C-alpha cells in the first residue's frame, strides 16, 4: 500500500490534468445509465425504498438483489464491483428518480464538451502555454547539466523522467491533432474453437509420457491401494 497508493494518486492527478486519457469511471457510468433506461418497469420488484429485485435480461427466471441502504448501495451482479454501479441500480434510479442520491448525474444530463470547459480568454491560455514550454526547456537543460555528473540516478528520478517523456509525447501528438495511441483494432470475440486454434498455432497433441521404473507405484506406496475404480 505504501508504494501503490502514491502511484495511483499520481496517476489520478495526471488524469485530472488530461494526461492519462478520459475518466474511465465516468464514461462507464454513462454507458450503464444509457443501458439502464432500456430496462422495463415490470422487470423491477420493489419491496421498500431500499430492497429491490431486478429480473435478469439474459437469464430467464433469474433476478439480482439490490440494496440501496446508505452509506453505499450494492447489487449482487458481477458488474457492480467494477465502479460500484450497474444497470440494475441505474434502472431503479430511472424508474424511481426520487431515490437517486443527491449529486448523482443521470444519463439525461448533458456532459459539458471540451469547448464548454475552455478558458474564456484564449489569449491568456496561449500565453501560459508558451510560458510553460519555455519552463520545460529550461528545466530540461538544468536536468541535463546536473545529471551529467550523476552516474547512478535514483529510481524515483528515472520514473519521473519517464513520466515526463510520456507526457511530452502526448502533448506533441495533441498539438498535431493526433493521438499517441494507435487506432483501436476490432477483434472478433473468442469462438472457443480450440482445435482450429491449436492447428493454426502449430500445436500438436503431446505424446503420452512413459513412467520410469522407479516411478511405478509411488501413489500406492504413499497412500495405500485404492479400493474400487478411480478416474
């Protein structure tokens, strides 16, 4: 925890600064809210303002138990632990909006675009941008001059430089209007054709291994002879 917590805190700060891509939790919540709106009202069985059963959309006769009791609500589906939210809870909030916690943003609420979050004065932002570029250049020259005499840099210094390199690469790509990551490749879902996959990869069924003379009867010597047929 001592090493992991600072690392993820650092990643979180970089994400808020726009250097680690979009907020995956917010984007996942938006997807769930959109899917939850398609769950019908008759799929929800209400016991009180906290206890609900939501019928599964894929398994006939199966339902998920939802408990909205504070301080945190929960659902026993497999998707809930990812971001502590799922379509079953979202469906309840959709059909019973008065139960939605304060501060929670429903799917119908528009998310501000990047153009809405830009500074009111582009000239000031551009000035700060060029000023920061100059500071980066000065700091880079200082690091080169001071690091030339340092034969064995600390691991913290190496990690910091690696992070700065990645950030600058992303900034250069953004300035060019591109992204440092390649376009997302669409991969077909696994069809579980194990035989065809093994043949394509050149895998052959291994031959049966023959036991050495000294390996015969080891199990019987260790635990005794088995009574009856055992598979």
